[in-house]
């Protein structure tokens, strides 16, 4: 595993979360969350369900109001953010092919007009990188969960991101899909892309991440994987259900 100190020149941003508070209604979801993500690193966030991991990601993507300071320090002119959600919710009876989905997500031209000549090379390359080029005419509803997750990974590659946000991308992948994902992760590290990665597979995090933040409403630890993923720290992270306090 490549240490964060030995990362290649970064094209992605450094991210600083400083005192992030998030309250929905009268329920406090995040409290004084502070940590940094090194530019060009693979930074994992782990923690129990309901601990605020996805909510923190949504603050970064501008989808949830919050208090505190969230800063992205871009090293150059590029500022493209890619996002891969945990799952795709859609009507599986829709006659939507993989090509239709990619057209809807990755080009300005209306999807019913098909792939544009300008967008098709990038879409072809992205589908090839995730091993789905041969299944581009299949209906999305006919794909396995792992195949749909690969398509979600492909759409996150267009345009080529400098920051990639991943919300449990391995959750539905089979063994072949996991190998594809790990190769993608290696490529992002080599390119200096900043990757912020929510993941429940702690063995994968131990192998692949440069740094790990344990989150259960608050930051419980932030360290390199070998120091973060100790039995004691994991017991403290997962043994108590996240406190979602109602404000008085």
C-alpha cells in the first residue's frame, strides 16, 4: 500500500472539514466533525449505519445545509467532482439500456436521441474500464446488482474527476467486480485523484486506503489504516449505536 507521504503529484484537492455540525429537524446528525483529506489520497470513512457517513458526503456535495467550515483546496484549474452513490433506485421495468443510462447521466444531449458523437468515446472508455462495454445494450433492470454498480462506477468517471466521492461502491460487487474496483482505485491513486470513500469492508480499507476516519456522529479516530483499524478502536466505533440527539 502506498503511504500518503509518497503519493504522486496530486491533481485532486485537499479537503478540510472544520467543526461540521448537521441538524435535521430537531435531530443532531453530525457534531463538530473535523478532519482533513490529503490531496491525491485515498481516504476512507468507516462507521456504523446511522453514524452520519452519507450525510457528511452530502454536505460536501452541497446537498445538505450545515454549520462549520468545509474547504476544498484545488491545486490547479480542474475542479471536476465525480460521485458514485451506494445504489441506483429506478423502475426495473423501464426499457432503459446501459447506453440510455450513460447518455442521460454523461451528456447534455437528450438521452432519447442516443449517444452523441462527442460523448461516445468517453462513455465507451468508461464502460470498458469497468468491464461493461459488451453489455451496453442490456436493460438496466436485467443486470445483476454487481453489474449495475459497475455502471454507476462508469458514470462517475465522466468527465474524468479530480475528486471522486464513493458511497459504499463495493456493496453489491461480486469477486470480479471487486477486482475491477481495486484496479480503478490503483489508477486513481497513480493519477493523483483525491478519493473520499465510504466503505464497510474493513479488510479492503486496510489494504487500499491511505488514511481512515472513524465516524459515529463525531470523529472517533483519524489515522493510517494499520493504526486506525485495531480491535480496540473498532470495538469503540461499532459497539455503541450512534447517538442522534434531539435538541431541547
